[in-house]
């Protein structure tokens, strides 16, 4: 499977994303801050940057991202919001949002290695899309590992779980309370520009 191995801090700066969105609270880069003279960006360049931003956040390559866009177009409602909702409900993103991993990249690897169940059944497909009412939990065999045991108890790190998800404070599991809405997206993106780009 192809992977995006671009340097996190460098790419975040280029796309105008806070590294915290990617799960890297302390990532920095010593490269220039971008305050120098720059040419005015074309409409195409602005649209392309928005697409690259969302692809980078969710770890998508072009073929897979375009497939999501085509599915979003076929759904009723606003295409851009449909696209973001589909990306947010990927299992690897939900694992990250619930605080079971520090980054989406880490979450993708954990899902692939069969550390999680959905409604009691093991799922090892990062792109698996969860639904309202689904319960995501760490497998029993994995709970004693150092990776997961430190996520419970008094010394467990604080996790800001989005409103559409609910995490059990005492157990390594969470519930999809509802599907995410546009207001639940916690990073700056103009999804209509992505729609305009693909509609050309």
C-alpha cells in the first residue's frame, strides 16, 4: 500500500495547517516563515492547496481521495460537506479522534494490525466507515500492551473527544453518537474550493 512519507512540519507550514491537527503538538521547522515576497496565487493554485490540505490531514493519495469525492457527489446534500463527513467517519480517523492513537498515521497502522473491533468484530481496514451507534473498542488481547494500558487510569492523557463521539472513561472503547456535522470539523478548510477544482 502506498504511503505519504512527507515531513510533517514542513508540509504543515506549506499548507497552512497547525501540526496539532495532525497530532503533533510540538513539531516545528526552522525553515523560513513564509513572510517574504510571494507571487499572488492563481485561482487554480488556491483550489489545489485546499485539496492537498485535506488529503494530507487524512493521509490520502489522489486515487483514493478522488474516489471519495465521486461518492460524495452521488449522495444527497452538499458535496463538500459529504466529503468531509466520509473522511471523518473512516475507522482510522475515529481511532485517532477517540485518543487511542497520537496520530492518524499511527491509528492506520494499529487498525491494520487488528487491534480494534467494531460492534465486537475485528476490523483491520483503515478506510472502514463507521455508522451512528457503532461501538469501537480495543481488542481484549491488546489491552494489556504498553501502548494501550497507559491510556487508562489516573495518569492517562487528557483527550478532547469531538461531540459526535463518546469515549468510555474507564474502558478502551468509544461510541459513534451521531454522524459528524460541518461544525464538528476542527480545522480551517474551504471544501467548496475542492468541489470547484474537481468540477472543472
